[in-house]
C-alpha cells in the first residue's frame, strides 16, 4: 500500500482509565515487555531482547504507516500511571477477505482487570462510528478462554474456526444489527 492510502494519522482514543495512542519508536522497552512475554504471545516466539524489540517495533511502525486509513495499532496506556499496559489493533483480516480484524493483548501482570475489554470496546466504537465499518472480526486461540470471553463481552458471535500459525482459532464477528439494544455506541468517545 502507498502512503496516499493513509490520509490521516491514527486517532488517540480515550476511556475512563485508558489512553490509546499510536506506538512510537520511543516505546521499545514497553513493546519488549509486552511482546517478550510468552504468556502474551501465546504459541509464538517471544521477542528475545531489546535489540529484537527495536527491530520488530521499527518493522511494525513501517507496516502500520502503510495501513489503510484508521487501521493500525494503539499502545494502551494506563491514564493514572502513564504506563503502557497493552496493545489493541485494527488490521485487514487474516481469515476473511474484505473484513477488518480487531486484536488485543495486555501485559500478563494486568490480566483480569478488564483492560482488554475496555480498550477493545473503544476501538470497536471507533471502527463502527468513525470509520463506518459494517463488521469487525477477532481471531482468538481456542485454548485461550480469557480472550474468548473478551470477544463475547464485546458482543461478538462465534463464526467458525480457522487454523492460523499452526493453531486452531475461533473466529468471532461483530455485526451491530445483531446485537440490539445492549450495545449502543455513543459518538464522541474519541477526540
């Protein structure tokens, strides 16, 4: 994709507890802490050291800068501490052509605090309201029940399975018209 496909930078999104902002080259330590944790990368090789994290972050920044408008990855920053505690992204789906995929990863020391759900909900609202997407999917390892619960809390419905990276994953799909009254996005959740 060319630079012209990206006509605006990734928006900063905010929730009560979190600030979601684009990753920068200065985030290497946090990037390594997140992607160097075997619990977080789940079945993939964790980043071995800071040098590997620098290379991986630089490659991701290049990839994200060439993504379609509104797609990319947000560093999930805890508002009260200023620390990066996770990552949420929107990208072209790895399982279904024409769909956009939501992914979420949180530092393992911060699991079970609702961070993934809160951050993902903000990005899902952004995808539907600001970007005008009609559907968003999530690809979740079948053996990772906390991630499956996040997708379900977001109102996503399971829509089959795929093999990705040698592992079976559930495909979850969010279709706003199927959710009804319990999920009503409110415009103005982003600056």
